[in-house]
């Protein structure tokens, strides 16, 4: 009977922000919720994206039934190309989420083989022993769902990312009723988004930014550059409505924004008046006070349209003295330097920069529920077990404490990536661990570009201590040195470099002289001897440990 238990295995997103990926298993059936990526910290030199290690899924590939997506943000769908290249299983998502997924898979040439299925809130999906009911939730993106997963031992409710907005701009409010109904029927476990657990009160509605944005539109005398996350469809729509109201034409600049507005128009989330949107090439045909330029790059990404415009390096977007640049977004932790560097450049151009600095009024609202919404959800659902998800360990811990203090949950369980939690109808127990971790990927996100730990270690090594290349030319016939060894040093700041180089040459020469003909004939052995002797000498004389790579040329 031991296998008549439901297993829950987080593969990413519990203990970090991003890389959200959760497996649920009943006997020989596994479903996966979300397939996110994470953007790397600075110490992951040259790595573009980080995705979860899915060894557990590949080891059980014939058991994986499907991947279910809660919404279309990168930290929930960005790892999909990587996972599908390893494991081609059906993918379920709402209409808007799948539109984003299609673009992503097309980029990686995976779209033709992908099995994409639309999920409609309120319409049940059955996958083996799992019966899944998507429930509409509100977030900073449109068309987002929570998943009520009916299993043989009870209902597991995964909230996805959410805030409780009862008057969103698209008039598709948070479905409080469906959650209340679930609460009446009984919920075994609630898995709830922990992002804003540190914030008191409620997160304001998306409509709350309108008055302040309206004021900025009416006060701006010249061009208005408006930047927000490309997935913030509500915000894009609001900016375009205000532009129309204030008699401004709209130019959209930046691939991601362009892409999002096109999808939003196709799916009916944007209904634009005829002639409102102009081509970026037409910007010069209009007076500055008749223009709104929607531009991507809120986080100061080096190659984004706004970063390039800030240093006057964009074909169409020219920011001049008196223009206003509005950043309607939050600062994602880790991006502060690049954002403030970009703001400095904008200030040098004498533009007026308005960003979310606490002084500018309500120009951005979060897409995640604050403490009161988290409490409201727990009260509606009244689960037996509560498991916080999506966040660093401190967020998960605080969230578990918040849920525990309410007195409606039987047990709160703190989990981290890789832990296995087993449920039956009355109990939940941690029973072990599976292999988890992160896979670092260089540009393109295809499986061929995986960066191994050793590569990152070498990059770190190079960045800190530099590299030494002893180059030795050996005569093929005689096995003798053709000329004295060359020593190339890069990335080592040493005042007495000349002395170091001549001494290093002698070290290499002595190594070669002290080696037998047999050792010299085996280049692997001789390289290792040179590396060790040079390493010892350099460490002793400089206290540095550069990467030493002997090069042997046969002449």
C-alpha cells in the first residue's frame, strides 16, 4: 500500500525566485506544473539563463503525462524549450500563455513537434488519475490561472502567481466564488505564492495607477517615453488609452513590446482606435507634444531600446532635453546598477525621469498579493496542509508563520527544491530527496549550450587570477627545443612582469632539461610537469594561482 500516496516534488522555485517547476506523482503518473527559468547572478559569468535540473523527470520520462502552465511569465514558461528538447510531452496553458509559448518554441525550432493544448478556466482536464480545474486569477499579466488538482487522496490547490483584483481592466476578475466552493468541499493542500509576504495590507488594483499616469500625461510638454514590462498588457492598454485621450500618437519600439502588443491585439486584449499607432520611422513627422513612445528596457538591459536611446544610439528613439521618460515598473533585485546607470544617462540628456522611487506616486503596482490577500485565500480555502511556494527561504518561512498564526490550517510544511512530500488522506510526510539543481545555459537556450560547473569555475579563475601560457616549440625529429620557451601572461597585474617572465622561462627550461626523452615524447606528461612546476613558482613569488595552459608546438 506504500505506493498509494501522492508525491509532491518541487524541482525549482522553492528557495529562489524563478525556475518554478513542481512535479506531482501518483503511482506511475506524473504531471508537472510550470517550467520556469531564472536569470543568473553576477557570479555566473557569461551565463544567459538558468533552468531547473530535470533529471527526475528524464529518469521517469515514460510516466510524465503533461506540463501545465499557470501563466506566461518567463519564470514559469522560460525553461520550456529546454525541457521539451529533453522530454516531448503535451503542454497545457491558457490562450494567451500559449501565444507566448509558441513564439518561444518557434525561436528554438521546437514548435512543429510540440503538442500544445488550450486550457479554459472552469473547464476540467483529465490526465490519468488527475482531474485538473483551472480557476481564473488576476496578476500583472492577463489570462492567468490557479490549478485545483483533484487526486485520489484529495484536492491540491496550486495558486500560481496571483493578487486578488476584483476590478481588473479586462473585466475578468479573480474568481473568489470558485475558491470558496473548493473550501466547502475540502482542500487537502494549498500551495501559495510567497512573493509579497513581507508587504502589509492589500496590493492595489491595476486600475489604481490610472490617476497618476493621467496626471503625468497632462503635464508632459514634449515627447513622453513610456516603459513597462512587455508582459504588462493592462499597463500597455492603459498607456494607449491615455495617449488617445491626450491626443498623442503611439510608436512602439523594442522587439518584446512589439511582440506582446501584437499578441494582445490578436487575442482581443487591445482594441486600438484607427490611426493611433504609427511606425517608428514616422516619429519625426509629428510635433513632440503629440507623441507617446512605448519603449522596452525597464531594467536597463544593455542592448534594450531604452538603454540605447539613453546614450543616443537608437535609430528612431531620440531623447532630447525636456522629454519625459516614465518607468512604470519595479526594480528587480540585482538590476539596480544597470537601471541607475541608464537613469544617469537620461538625466545627462536633460530628460525628466519618473521611476518607482517612492516619491513619484502610484506609477506601478505589483502583480502579487500582499499579506491580507494571502490570509483571505487561506480563509476561503481552509486547507488541511499549507505549503508556501515561489520565494527565497526567508519568504517561505515567513509565509508558513503567517498561515500557522491564523489557526485554520492543520499543518504548515516548509519545503525546499528536491524534497519529496508524500500525502495520504490524513497525513503529509517528507520521505526523501531527489536530484535537483540548476543547469546554466549560454545564449539561445538550446541543449547544446549547457555550461558545466567546471567552465564557470574556469571563468571565475580567469577573472580573478588571469592566465599563463607557456609556449614550447619542439623539433619533431630530434625532440629538442627549437628556441627558448615563450611565456604569455594575460589578466595578471604584476609590477615586475618582465622579471617574472624571464624567471618563468627558466623554470620551464629546467623542467624540460630534467625530463627524460620518454617523458618529452609524451606531451600529456610533459605538459603536466610544466604546469606543476610553474604553478609552484608563480604561487611562491606572487601568491597568485593563474590558470596555466602549456602549449606544445611540433616543428
